[in-house]
C-alpha cells in the first residue's frame, strides 16, 4: 500500500504536475497579478483574482481575494491592517513554509509541525528620503524555521537547503527588474 498524501500534499497530483512540466516546460510559466487602490492615508486595498499558469488563464477563483494594508499610528496610519513591509515578511514566511512542505512531501518526509518566524530590520530614514545612504527597504531579514518530526541532523540540514527553491526567497535575495509606468487616470 502506497502513501498517497504526505504533509497534506496529494503525491499523485504532485508527481503528475512534475511530469507535465518536465514534458512541457511552458506549463511552468506563471504570471500572478495584484491591483491596488489607495483608500485614505496609509490605507489601501489590493484585489487578487486572476492569474496565468499551466498554459492558460485561470478561472477557478469566482471571487477575488481582498487584502487591506495600512500603517501603525506611529507611521501615521490607523492599524486597519498590516503594512506592506509586514506583508513582505508574511509572503516570505508562507513561501518558505510551503516550499519545505512540498519538497519534504515529494521526498516522503513527514512533518509533524513547522513554524516559520521572520523579522525584518528597516530604517524609515530611507523611506522618508532623509539619508541617501540608508536604503528604503529592509537592511536585514532573519528567518527561524522550527520543524517537528523524526529528523536526524542530516535531514534537518536537507530541510534548510530546500528553502533555496522558495520563489519569494529568490525574489527578495536576487535583483528583479521592476518597470514602473505612471500615467494620468
């Protein structure tokens, strides 16, 4: 009897996906999208719904995801939601966790638990344009991942190495071309 699910991942579907992308690498190309509109002050709302992937436009999301962002009062907001920098940390944590979960499942390694804690150090002097030597983004990000399961030291090291496959980690640690077009509405 074979195990069909590890860490909540359907191994049959995972293997079928790997085989399909191996046979047709174009199926691995995705374009995710987000549309943000400013509400007031530091408050904005992002709508996420459609994306392109696996060779076609996705239509499985009947309703869009709505994600609010704001700032804490010390940064002139009203704490309606996490700020964009916090969402960047959340994206990294979620992606690292998902990466470890999927890759361990593919290797038949069962997790009993996983917790990812992320902290980012930022100096708002960069955002405020007060010091040209201070970048506006995070100067440093620290990640701590705790895994529960029957793993020896070699397997824990393998889990740490798997984080290199995280798309968000790659995006944060490597320069990505960003083109910005500003036009009148």
